[in-house]
């Protein structure tokens, strides 16, 4: 039997790891409704823990109605319908608030989708995009019948290599670049090859929530690092690196999702030195660097790295072409070899057609000018959101870029009730706990100003503030 090794954490926490592991597998549908789950004895051997630890994990799952016990014969998967029997609440609300599931909130069909950290499709230059599609078919008549190489189209990698040197002053050769289908794929590949159960992984708190799920699925021991408007407390990060010897630190230091915070240049340099000293890889996720409102953000961590301890993931899907889903991973050869292997098992390369269209479209002068307009449009939308919320008494730190406001509400109101009533009024937002590896931040929310137009922002926010007032009066 394959043994799973749990983190070397306090035994009170061991059952939580068994619990999270089982829950993740149930969620992924590895066991069907009413299917019998492995016995306590089997799991205890598999995880090399005491049976009581597994029992405690099962009790927690039972309490949360994820499993049920049948005739003392063992634990069985609770079907969805049974899970919801006792819930008087909207299932989407329950999933968001109790299970921290981001995908649920994206299913909400609302008129005012403040939950979507996506670009308003009307802000994309659709009218001339089609010209590049045609151009690609003229230039590469066989493109539709051709797979990409696993690493990605060489012409695109060479263009990106020049682009990174021009823009960010770091040299990365085409061999040190991998094209992926979005940055989430890159995070997933990196986690697959670098993390095994029990490895310590540092994650910002709050953080991009799918990253929590990806590292948790690998069985990582997740150690949170608070991110503040001024960055991290580096002495604390150093203490964590010293104590836990983390395999990697996943970070999103520029216009961070969900907070909008940016880690200053000085900290970037010091953290890279620290990572080198403690042999901890820094996985830098950078999907918004061009969406700055005043000054350009500092150079990526990758630009300060001379030892190969930074893996840089640059997504081009958030504001260039979400429909093409192109991202690039820059890393040194010893990491690239592993990641390439994982990519070859995941697909046969990111679609060549998407890569070629992206190449001609992204490096066109028109698109670069368009990004300038995007910055202005998004800054206006951010100002509108801040203006409408200024009467609310809520608190946030105004971001210098990105798509989101990270807002602190007074603690008096139930998040579940607020989300439920908002959805009834066709308004969606994301509860803060979704972004928290510790599932706290219960009085924080993320609202995106990127998806709705100016009028929708004004109307929706007026309605939302009014709703909040009414609810807080009745609590
Ligand atoms: C920090 C962060 N990483 C990754 C992603 C996913 O990007 P992609 O669409 O390239 O997979 C997002 C999208 O919201 C994000 O905010």
C-alpha cells in the first residue's frame, strides 16, 4: 500500500490534514455518492497516523454532512442532495461561505457581478482582433493541423525572451521559457513536480484561492504569510523559512489578488537573497503588471535572482486575451526539466493556433497602445467604485493597479446573510474567507471593478450599500 506522509505538525492538526485530503477527493468525485470510503484502519496505515486521528477526521466530515455512517459498517459519501437537506440557505451561498469554493460564486447569474475579476469584454479590441486571426492563417496555412511542441512555439518564446529583456531587464533564453494554457496550469504543473505530501509551502494570506486548492491537493503543509499594504514582515518570513524549511513560497507580489497590494522593490531584493539562503523556491505569479494607475510597479522578483531560485509565471490572459489563455513560465534549466515533463503528461503543448494569434496580436503596436487605454478605463472604474463606497464607512487600501478592492466591513453582519440577500438582488461579490488558507477573514470581501461598465458600477454599488444598511439595521 502506498504510504502518505503527513506534515510534521502538532497532532491536533494532523486530523485536519486527513480531513482536507479526504474532502478534496470527495469533491473531485473520486468516490461516488453512497460509495463506501476506506476504513479507519486502512487510512491510518496509509497515512502512518493513529486510528484516532482518522476517526476525528471522519467525525468532522460527518458533522459537516460530507459523509454518513451506515449500520456501523463504515463511512459513506453523502450525496449532494442529502448534504443540502438541512441547509435553509442558498446552496451557492453555503458552498462559498462554508466550503470556500470560488467556482460556485462564478456560477451566479447576477446583473451586478462584482465577483468577476475579469475584464469587461467590451474593453477588448474585438474589432481588430479578427485581423490577426486571418493573418495567422495566411502566414501559417498548416497551423490548424499542427501541434505545438510541448515547450511552446519557438517563435513566440524567442519574442518573449526579447520582450522580458526590454521590459524587465532580465535575460531569459527561449529554452528557459515554457508556454502554458494560463497561469493556473503553470501553478498546477509546478505543484505536481515540486510538492509531495508533508512538504512545507508558504502561501500569502490572503491569496489566489485556486492556488490553496492546488497545494492542498498535493498534501502540502500550508504555512500562511500575511501580506500587508507595505508587503511582508520579512523577519517573520525568515523565521518561517528557518523553522519549516519550505520547498517553495507561492506569491503574487504585484497588484496582488485579492488585496491589490504591491511588494516594494527593497523587499523583493531581500526576499530573493533569503530564498537563496534557505533554499526555498519563490514562485512568482504575475498576471497584472501592465495594469498600473500611476507609476509602474517594481521589477519582478525574477529580475533580482542570480541563483535560479525564482520561477516566474506571467499570464497574458487577464487583460490581453482571456479567450486565448496564454501564460509563460520562466525558470532555470534544473526546474524546467521537471516542469516540462509534467507538461508533457498534461497535454501535447498549448494549442499552436492560440500561440500564433497571441504572438502577432500581443506584439502589435495597436495592442500596446490599447493597453494604455485600458489602464485609463480601469482607473476610472476604480475611482467610481471608491466614490460610491465612500458613503459606506467601509475600509480599504486604494490599489495602484489590478482589478479589485479588498474591503473590510464592520463585523456586525453575517457574511452568509449578506451574500444570500445580495444574490437575491442580483449582486455578487466574493467573501474574504475564500482567499484565506485559514478560512477566516470573515468580515472582508473582494469586489472587482473590472467587469462592469461605469453605469452598472454606480447602480449596483448604490444598491449594495443600501442593502447592507438595511441588513445591519435588522441584525
Ligand atoms: C493571482 C492569479 N493567478 C492566476 C490567475 C489565473 O490566471 P489564468 O487565467 O492565466 O490561468 C489569476 C486569475 O484571476 C490570478 O488572479
